[in-house]
């Protein structure tokens, strides 16, 4: 494991009106690292993710990717969005496009890849998420687990530096959760840098290099998964774990 900082947040604050949703957040995600973010609903986990690819602006502090402050606009912002992949709870696939088209669209439009090259890469990625045989189908013809694996392939197609997963299995039927977690575990093993918001504690234990526990907009605890699950330091983490484990 290298320890090159890839994503760095320093004293980040964010308000929605009177609500202070991110309070002095300091967090470093090193290249190749898997950081799992857990915490109660409303604690600011999604907002944290969304600030990293600038879907949300911040009020103070600084966020850097690869040592560069996040760009505010223009081509640099478009490049940031391809460098920072995002996989949401609700798949967000284009319903009127095939699986293959969903994966090739970004590379062709944003990265200006020729169709042939984009399709060849897309097919490799669809095989990697174990869904190559569904390339010509439309999202509605797939199960939720299959759709989420397409969304992961679509994120990978932009050759991102980091992928943010915001509760990627929360909308899935229980029998489909594991197939998505398996694909994410493969990515982690292959060295992909990942920030994963999840309630899947088994995944956190197995795949995380670090667990970040958030409550009320703060990072309350940062720990190794072993320590966090067997011996959490903070009372709020103890309380949270006693409710979900
Ligand atoms: P989590 O993902 O941990 O459940 P969120 O980051 O979604 O938490 O939300 C943190 C807090 O910010 C919540 O109280 C939520 O209601 C509020 N919030 C999130 N997005 C917005 C928004 N666009 N406008 C106003 N309040 C918001
Ligand atoms: Mg959320």
C-alpha cells in the first residue's frame, strides 16, 4: 500500500441554510485505499461525497485531488467529474439507452474516444462486472443488481482516479446485494481508490483499509475496521453499532 494522498479535505465546512452539515472535516484518502464511511442517516455522508466531485460547493476549507484544489468551472470541472466517479443508490442509468451505450456515452462525449475504442473498453468492463452478455439490453430488462453493476462499469469507463459509492446496495433486493459487493471487493483488490458509504458491515470489515464514522456532520472516529468493530473508541460509535449489529 502506497501512502500518496489522492483526496485531501482540510477544515471543510458546509451549511444548508442554518444547518451545519459538514463541520471541520479533515480527511485524507490515499491512492489505492478503501475508506468506508458509516453513520446515522442525516449525518452528512452523502454531502461529503458530493463535495468531492463538486456536486456541492463548500463554504470554507479546501479539497484537493492529486494536490490540486478542485476546479470551479469549465473544462477543468468536466475533467474533475471524470476523475471522480460516482455510483449512487438509485443507479441513474439512461433508460432509453442500451447497457453498452450507457457505458460508452461518457468516454465518447467527454473523453472524445472513437466509438470502436469506447465499445471495446466498455465490453472489457462489462465482463469485469460479470454482465458482458447483457450489453444490448435496456436497463429496465435487468435486475437491480445487474443495473448497479452497469453503473459501476460506467464509472470505470472514465478511468477515474477514485470512485465514490453512496449506499450502492441500499435500494437492492437482499438477494442482489452480494453480487454488487463482490464486484466492489474485486475493484478494491485491484487497487482502485474507493470511498464507500454503506451499511454493509461485512463489506466494511473485509474490504476497508479505514472506517470513518460520522455523526451530526462531524468525523467522530477514524479507525481500522478491526478496531472499529471490536473496540470503538467513541460513545456515539458504540451506540450506533449496538443498534445495527
Ligand atoms: P446522510 O447521507 O448521512 O444521510 P446527507 O448528507 O444526505 O446525510 O444530509 C445531511 C443533512 O443535510 C440532513 O439533515 C439533510 O436533510 C440535509 N440536506 C442534504 N441535502 C440538502 C439540501 N440540498 N438542502 C437542504 N438540506 C439538505
Ligand atoms: Mg446519504
